[in-house]
């Protein structure tokens, strides 16, 4: 949906404004007293609709990803909660237009999953990327804000383990792990691994598969 808005936002806006201008013209042709109710309605829609859109749209967007991940996955079937799936192929231009992978680049492999931390912490395990660009972002479904990153620009490319906790967790973080505290028990996880060229794809895919979520006792 977000891609459709970005792609067709301008023509859709033009059509909406043209329709509104036509309605205003019709009201004016009947007399100015017809315009006042329309103006009041427009202001009411703006005052009530804009805050509602700002509040609801991020939640609808991220929860759309949740439904897609848990029901359809990224090409390999549904992705179970608290697990990650790495795509074996780069996303574009071959990905279908409606795919979550239709992102406009053929230089990345994607990893995705949905966190549920109500039952306790999890560990994100990442391999040694040896200088390769990669990132793992964590998104809060309540406002669509990214609250944490693991990756080359944030934490480097060495192997590591990150202790993921919910907002109500109290305990001791295992030695050698950095804590990532989620604002809510649910979170969207999206990872990216750089692919230099076609011959690099098997290596990149092998690394992407090693980005995993595991229980603390299996880390």
C-alpha cells in the first residue's frame, strides 16, 4: 500500500482536487449559500481526519507487514513467530509488483520475521560479515518507528549476540551480549545483506541464513 501511494500519490491527488473543484463550482453556481455547508464539512474532515490518519496509518502499515509475514512469508511460505526467513534471491526487478520484496534494488537479500516477547527474551545471533554491509532493524508496530539497529553502521560487522527483551522484563543480561529493549512485546524485524554480484549471491545467502533468533538457553 505504501508503494502504491508513493507511485500514484500525485495523480490521485490531482483527481481528488479536480473532483473537489467541480463540486465547489457546482455549489457556487447555485449560490454562495450552498458553499458554506461544504466549507464547514471540509474543515471538519480535515480537523478530524488528519490526526486520525497520522495516528492510524503507521499501525496499519506495520500490521500489514505482520499479516503478510505470518500468512504468506517472503516466498518460502508463512514465517512462524520468533523466527527469521532469509530470501534466497535478490528482490528486484523480478519480484512481483505486489510482493514485499519489490523494493527497486537487486543488491540486497532480505531477512524478515515478527517478534513476540511476551513469553520472555530472545537472542539475535549474527555471523561475522567480514566488512560486508548488512543491517537488522527493529520496528515498533504502535508507531512504525525503528527503535534499534544491528549492522555495519550501528554495531560493526563482527559476529555477535543481542539480547532482545520486552518492556516488562527484569533480569540479568548474559555476559557478552548487548541488550535491545523493545518498547512493546511485539516488533517487526527486517534484515538486509549486501550482494556484490551474481557470483557473490551464494556467500551472501549463506550469511543471511545465519542471522537467527534463538531462545537464550540455545545461544
